[in-house]
C-alpha cells in the first residue's frame, strides 16, 4: 500500500491583506481541507494539525 500523504502534499499560497495573514489552498488536497473546515483559507493552527497527520505542506508563491 502506498502512502498517499507523501504523494499528495498540500500546496498553499500565503498572502498578507492589511496585516492579516491568509493561507489559500492551491491544489486539490489543500482544497479538500478547506471544505472540511468550511472556510476559504487555512490558519497556522490548522496547518500544524494537518502536518501532525503526516501531510507535507509546500508554500507556492508567497507574497508577503
């Protein structure tokens, strides 16, 4: 059995809007987690919990 968590890392984009950090999903894996949280963005606590499940997180195009 393959480990899907290493095959499908979370890809996110981090922006700063008026001093507030926003972490937007980029790929389907990240979008699945936003559907689970019923939010458009993720926060650092949610990213830490996702990492705790064994997923890796890649930041794509950080614009802070």
